[in-house]
C-alpha cells in the first residue's frame, strides 16, 4: 500500500516527465496542433522551445493520443476556468473540439519513444536506437495494437512504450546474397515494415532531446524520404527555431509542422496546482492551495512549469508537516528559501555559487541582470541600476559572467550592448532564490523596480518573489 508521504510527494513531478494525463495542465493549443499533425498524412511535427517548459511531457502525451488514449483530449475539452479569470469574461478556445480529434482503434499508431543522450552523437546512432526500440516488440503473437507484448519480459506493455534502451543490434534474417550490405536506414525501414505487417497499424517514431545529437546531418533528408502512410516522425528538442535543431532542416520545409512551446500563462501554471490537488483527492487526501499561495507559485515560476512542480511539492510537504490541509503563502515562502538546499535544484545552486563566488558586487550584477523582464538584456539600463548601488564599473563583472571560469551563465548577443542568460531557467532561479550576501536581493530589487518600470513595454517591473 502506498504511504501518505509517497502520495503527497508524487502530487507534483519536478524530477520526471509527466505521462499521466490527469496531471498534465495547459498547452491546449499545442495539443491540438500536434493531434492535427498526427492526422495529416506526410507531416512531421517538431516540438521545440526553451529548456524546462515541458516539451518531453507534451511528447509523452502525444504518444498516448497517437495510440488511441483519449484521456487528455477529454480533459482538455472539459478544462474548468481557473481562479485567475474569475473577474474576466470567458476566453474563446478550441477546448470544446479537442475530443473530436481522438483516434479510434483502427486509426491509431504504434508509437515508439526514444530520448537521445551523449551516446547518440550522430544520425547513425539515433537510427540505431530506433531500430532497437522497434525490435523490442514480439510480433509472434500479434493481435491488436493495444496488446503489444515485450519480447524480453513477456509482459503486456502499457501506452508508455519502450523507455528502456535495448542494446541488442537489429539483425535481419539470413539474407539473399544481393542484400548482405544493408544500410542502417534500410534496416530501420525493414523493422518498421515488420511491425506494420504484424499489427496492421502505422508507426510513429518520437525522437526526444534531439538537441543533444552533435551531428544531425542526413536526418532531415531521411525523414522526408521515409515518411509515408505507414511511418511518421515527431521530433523534440531545445531550440529557438528548427534550423538550430536540424542541420539540414530545409529538407523538411514542405512537411514540417513546427510547434513552439513557450512560457505557460498564469492560468496554465495554476492549473498544475489544481491537477495535483485533484489527484490527491482520488486517494482520499484533501488539500487546497489558497489563492495567495497559488498566485505566488505562478508569479515565481515566470512561465516555467518546473518551478511550480518544485516549489509546489516543497510547500505541500511543509504544510503537511505543520498538520495543515491548506497550503498558504508562508509555505511557498519556505519553499523558495529552501531552493539553495533542494537536491532537485542542485545544479542551479552549484552554478550560482560558481558565478558569484566571493564577490558581493558580482552578485549585485547577476541579480540586476536577472530582474530584466526579457530575453535580450540591455546592459546600459542595467548599469544605471548598478551605478546607483555604487558599482561604478559593472562591465568587467559582466565579462566574467560570460566566461567559463564563472560558469558562462551569460552570453553576448550579436547586437551591441545586449546580453542573454545562457539558460532562461537559471535566470528565473537567480531571480527568486535568496542572495548569498545579506541585503543584496532587497537593494537590487528595489533599485531595479524604480529603473525598469520606466522602460515598459521593453522591460516590465519584475514579478514579486514570494517572501
């Protein structure tokens, strides 16, 4: 029997992708775009965007939809209006029509998911991993697509398929002499045809974390030529555009369906909280987040669902330790304070320490830059803030933060006088975590608010951190 603490801990998922439709929040427009692309013959949907915005979770939901699971489409269709829109008129949306795009048994796909890693550095290695996944299916007892049997464990596979990498190489049956030298591409197409013939369903191949593949040459061309009524590809990766994700992206111009995943709205971020409490209620555990706590989570997250999961989990467990059934603002404040020691945010904590080190002035510079509300940060405006704080020469600190020695947390834009954070998630982390040196956060925040508000809409006053 699952313990209460385990149930509470897993109400939010900061450490894993979401494959449970009941916990998936928002993204109605992207879900609709991707579902329509699955129905469109010859198309290749591509999910791209910044790190930490839930692209992998979205891909796993698309996998379920492709295999005939209508759960998410039905949830999206009946999504309630959240507390952030209580005083505003309802917004027209396509939610009511999403259920109409569900796949029936006959039209569904056999969907295979792989995530690239440092071991998949080339197109060849990506294709080999796809072959391994396809060959993990036992076609000897094929009946229905929903009754796939794993070759190794002999257990029925659920809709979340083939996560474990199969290291066995694909070997064709003894070929005739003229087919002794098959290419990897030919082996993959042969493995696809083997599965299609066994089950009578088309195959969807989902390639996640494509940005980790150092050399993607030839992949786009292969996808274009291989895509057919029996085979569709879905690509996922961290990128600002598909040209930075695929070296030969022009090959896909006619069939690509780019789906950009951007920051979530406050309504969507709050929906994550609603989904978590609904899930707890299914286990007989009644918990609520009051409106101030939910607002604080959405504000701190700045569009990144990961922060809602991370801070929401911490706040929920703290409230439970206090024997309270309502998560309040003070619990969110405690969660933000614990960011420095939260093991799931350890990589950001280490990077922050590397950037700041023993310099309060460098921390002033880092936090003033993080408070600018926009990807492109004009150093001239930030320097005005810093000079008010008696940092007369901030430029050397910016150069340091652009160097490997200090973690290369910043990158200089081709445009003169513009810098960016190398990782937008780290920018949000910097903005909301407590400062290393006393009073740095409060004085930088106060000075920035006075300066940046004068430059709207380019720079809005920074969102208030819980506390």
